[in-house]
C-alpha cells in the first residue's frame, strides 16, 4: 500500500509577480526549488495564506537568487502581489520507505531569499500503529 506524504515545501514565500497571459504554472527561484527538493515541471500544491485559496499547478524555474515567485495563467487570479504562499509537493511511499522519509522545507525571508533548510524528523516504522475500531472505542 502507498501513502501520500509531504515531500518538499517552501514556507511563507511572497508573490512577486503574476502573468495572466502565460500558459500556466508557477515560476519559482531555482535556488528555492533545489532547497525544497522540487523538480521543474513537478506538480505542486499552492496555498495562499492571505485568501485561503488552494490550487494545483506545476513548477517552472525562475533565475537563481532572484527571489521570484510568479503566478502564471489562470493561477494569476488566485493571488495578489505580496500575498504569502506555502508551496508543497507530495510523494507516494511504501510503509518501509516512510520509516526513513524526511520532508525538506525551505524557509525564506520577506524577499524570498533562503534562510535555512529544515528536514522534518523521519517517522519511525515502529511508531506507526494501525488504528482499529476497538482502540477508538476504549
């Protein structure tokens, strides 16, 4: 069985531009993509902290070190310049892979420059206990 878990995240970045007439996607500073372990053209979930919008699109590269976070195409209608975003990718893992999986999180400043990269602790396989109906009724 595969479970879907967080794989990479860019936390609290700021929209720097939008281009309604572009064919889609979100442009992201290449350094941030690398820091969060997000590949070009990979599907991403974008959460707009300011307005609550959530949407799926794919990542494309923006110049390294530019701090660019740009909504393109229809997604440009889902945020305004200066809005704060959380950008995430997910992966499907087996239970054995979960035991050593560590999501990678890029923390940025107000100008989308990388502050640090965090790795969430790996889940330990022995701590993953199936929930049964009887355990819920106790």
